[in-house]
C-alpha cells in the first residue's frame, strides 16, 4: 500500500526563489493546457487527450525560457493533475451532481508540483533532498522514512515548504483483540462508542474564532497588492494551519486508540457534504471533522488489518436499542432517551449501539 510522509523543508533564499519560480511556471502551464482543452471543445467540438498534451512538453521546454529550467517530469505531472480534474468533472456530471468545471489557477491558487520517479529529478543525498534545478535542501526528519520512495510532491502552505514522499510500504497488522464497537459521531460528543465511552468535541475553530476575526479584519484593511497585506494574509493562513493541525492531531490519536483496541468498527455512512448545507449546523459539522475522521479510520484500519463497516445512518438516534421503538418527537436538544421498555441512555450511546447492531454482529455489549 502507498503511504505519504510529509517533512518540513528549509530552503535558502535562493532555493526558495527557485521553488517559487517553478511553481509559477507550473501554474502557467496548467492554465495553458486548460485553455487548450476548453477552446478545442468550444470551437471544434474536439477533446484534447492527456497524451496529446504530454507530447507538447518538449516543445514548451524548448520555446519557453522559464520552462527550460524545469525538469520535464514536473511539467508532465501538471498535465496529469489537469487530467484528474477533468475525470472528476465527468464523474460528477454522470452522477448528476454539480459538475464544477476545472478552473484557471490564479496567483497564490496553485500550491504544489510533483515528480514521478525517484532518482529522476529528485533523490535523497545524506540528510538533504536533492532537487533538479534547485540543489540540496535541508529537511527536518521528524520521523523515519519507511518503505520504497515512489513519488514526491513539493507543497507550499502558509509560507512554508513541505516535501511529501509517497512510499510503498507493507501493511503492519496489529494483534487481534476480538472486540467490536459501534461509533456515533456528533457535535455534542465528537465520538460516542457502544460500550458507553465518549470523547468531547474540542471545537477547534470556535475556540479560535475571536482571533481569526481580528486577523481577517486586519487583512481587509490592508491595501491590495501591498507588502503589509501579504504579511497579514500570511498570519491569517498560519492561524488556520494551526487550527487544522490541532484537529488532525486529535483525530489521528483517536483513530489510533480505536484501531488498537477493536478488530471490527461500525460507523455511519453519513453524507457530510449534504448535511453541511444546513446553515444552522454547517460550521459545527465542518469543525468536527467527520469526513477527516472517517477517511483516516479507513486508512489506518486497512494498514492494521482491521475491519470497518459502513451502516445506514437513518434513525439510529431515534430508535430504542432495546426494543426498536421509534422516538418520533426526539429533537437535537434532547440529550437523553427514555423508552417504555426501561431503556434510559444518553442519545449518542443509544445510537452507537444501534450502529453496531446494524453492522450485523450477533454480539454487542450494553453497559
């Protein structure tokens, strides 16, 4: 399986300028390829293939001074990225979703470029990363690099540079525990399990909202195009990065605990994007990071040899876990469910038990 390892880069000023120039060259090439595809379809009704644009990379390097310094694989990866955007566009069209035609990338809207073969354009030289046309860049190796390096993507985020290595690694199965659990994700409790344990929602975005409001107001007051506005935008970006890092760290630790303790995990197959259209709950839903939790749980469970089952989320909170009676008048403000059969539980705990039952398990614990 493929696993990505991200490391912070510390380029010199000259290297940082070269990286920024490479990023800008890739942005122009991306827009040029997008314009070619769009005009070919609008004017002649033709589709330009990925391979037709890959064949033009040599011509671009010969005729464009800025592209002559860029490794050909970097420009080829740009074409591949655009082709993925079109594939996603056609997939949404067929599915009846809002298509979202690929957009032209404006300045500061293109943040990464890639290399597709280790030893051809990039390689590790001691404790440094050697990039074609850039040189040896200092890397902060905060963890060991595992497996066989396949590809590399250089990314700029909030004024910082990162190297993301995609490595082919072998799965590392964890010892079997024989335990199973149902998990209900929510806003009041971020996670509630069928064995009665809960994990509170830290509400990372709301906790920093006052500071974000000040930083956003500072950006709005700065003159567009000025250096002070650029500095204010950078401060705002780094505050958002801090919030995202805190959320990611919390979710990763929670997923590690679940995968270590349980062999079979049942969760709801929620349509998070649809639920986020509710203007009253959108901020809380997105701040909780439900999609991030699910995607990371699926990846770590596959790596550890554990099983994750997705169940229908309909009425998991409004159904009694003991007698399957329906709580028709239950609202979001009701945090406790009481049934005529004697069942009295926290609503999230009740939902988690129903999730585990729907996963088809014969054994489920009630605490």
